[in-house]
């Protein structure tokens, strides 16, 4: 089984992320999710009938020397589960990569699919879960089973200064991953809120944003200005003058 988007670089971080990605792609720990992903990949959406869906767990994607790590929810059934790359192939990805490019953090404004040559600069994208869940709702036990991958990615990313949680599940997953790494709880416990920045005892920040799902962006819960300002804040926090 090959990793769809091999990380670029060398050194310990690169090697550790590569090993995690290979294990993610082979993982079968959640039978309900694996069944769902394969069913979606076989039936397909009408618009994508000619495409071959990825259908496997989706590994993290990005720069092993990232200063900014993005933590999302889980692959979309016809997005990442189709293309094999985090936040790629649906509207949330359109929002994300356009903004990363605007900030100079992505080589292009559009992410098409794994292997399209897109490069991230200083950013790594991951998620609480790696398999598309029915109704976009992973079960708590499924998130628990997937957490070791997030823990290992966070350990491998040694240069991270800002963790940007895209949605409350990403926020909670990051805090749970800290706990799994043996770190003391942050006190008072950081409460999720769009634009909230929480200073971490180990250094750096946890920053929150609403998830750029169509449900949020089409209803005005998350506007383009709100989205832009959260990335402006990430750049400010991660690169203090
Ligand atoms: S959600 Fe995570 S733990 Fe569960 S099968 Fe997918 S990759 Fe494995």
C-alpha cells in the first residue's frame, strides 16, 4: 500500500511522519468506518462516476518542518475519501487551500488530488479521524482508536508553534493527544470558540476556528472575513516580531 502524498524532506521528522502515514493507510481498526469508506468508494457520487476513489484511511499531508499544524475532523466521503489527501475535493478544501496560498503557505490555491504536485510550506494538515464517518459523525471510540496517529504526528512535528483546530472535535482531539503524551492538563481548560487563542504551558498556542464545512460557510456561521482573520492571527502568533 503506497502513501498517496509522500512527505518531502529528510531527517527524523520526515522519517517518523512517513512511518505514521504508512500505518494509517494500512489501518483497519474501525470496521464500521472501513466498511463505509469502501461502500462510498464503490457506489460513488454521480459527478465522479468516472473516477477511482481512494477509499482508504487518509494520512496527514504537509511540511515535516511545519510551524503550523491544522487539526480537522475527518475525511469527507466524496472529498478526501475520493482524492486521498486531507481537505481535498470538496468545498472546505477550496476554502482552506485558497487561504493557505494567500498566506504564502501553499504553492497553489487549489488542491486537486494526492500527487498533483502541491507543496505546503511551514504547514502540516491532519485530523482527529482518518476515515470518512457516516454523517460526518465519528463515534468517540473511533476517535480514541485513531488518536495514537495524531499523537505520533505531533511528536514528530518538532517545530510547531501554532496548532489550529478546525472545529471543536479538532480542539478536543488536540487536548486529548496532549494528555496521551503525558502532558499536564492546561488550566483553566481551554474552551472552544472561533478566534480564541490559548497559550500552552509547553510553549506556543492552540488557536480555534469554526470548521470550513459547507454547513458553516453557506449559512454565514463562518464568513470569508472570519476565516481570513483566523489565519492572520495564526501567522502573527507563529511569527512574533
Ligand atoms: S479511523 Fe483511524 S483508527 Fe479507525 S480505521 Fe481509520 S485510520 Fe484506523
